[in-house]
C-alpha cells in the first residue's frame, strides 16, 4: 500500500490510524471513530463524497461505524469496501436461529463442485452442515480461510439449484445478484446444487 501511495501521490491517499501503537500525531492514535472521521473531513484530509473508493478494514463494529460515517459524509455505498477481522458483536446467528431460519431441502442433497476445472460430487444434509463443512467431511478439498463469512476465500457461484447463506460479511451486492455465495456459510435449498469455484 505504501508503494501505491508513493507512486500515485496525486490520486491515492493512505491513512493509518493505529489503536495499539503510538504515533506522533494524536488524531492518528486510538481506535478510529465517527468523531475522528468527521475531523479528517473538516480538515480536508479525507473527502468521502469525491473518493473513487474507500477501503476500511478492522473489527466488525469499527468498520460498520466507519462505513456509516462515510455515508453520512456523502460517500455512496458502491464506493465503500470493507474487510472484517471479526464480525460485529452479536451479529452471528446462533445454531438454533440458523436452523429456524433455514428452509433447506429435506433429506440428502447432491452437491457438485467445480474447482480448477475438476468436478467433485458428494451428498449432504443441509440442515446440519454448511457446504464447506460437508465437503471436508466427504474428503473434498475446497478453498477456505476464516470459515466465518469474512474473507471471501470460499466464494463460488451457484450455477444450478439454490443455496442461501447464514451470514454474509464480504460479498458485494453485485456478487449476490450474480449468484455468488460463500461455501462456509451456504446451505442448500434445493435437492441438487452446483457450485462453481472457478467463476469470476
């Protein structure tokens, strides 16, 4: 990121606000919050309404607050991008809430995955596991990292059937409209689903 900033000084702005490491400038110390963002905007350090993209990463509560403040300062949703280190406090549904919400296909569901051009098949009970959990149990290796719906490593497109996610912290609205899901959060809602991990 520093190289990008140095290469494109007139077009790329990078601001580090560190909560655990003292810096010389008080406004760059501590957890980022709405007040700091408003001060940055007032002083012309940031201009949310005119930035082409705003990238926020950190814990769930902080990123949600920062995104809401950016919207308040005029940034459109389409330009705000977030990467979560952890979900917001209380935002993960419990297993009983997920089960109550789920209207999954009854009985065994046939799942087909496409990864690096190779098709693999397994069956699963969508009321008990996510696709990622069932794949690992069946010995089918799929890409994943956080298994919490935040990193997008297990992103795939539903090319046949229907699957719904327990939670989504990382897919953009256009990705959802295009049929993308996160395997770590997805449960089948049809008797057969095909998940394409090669889709871009």
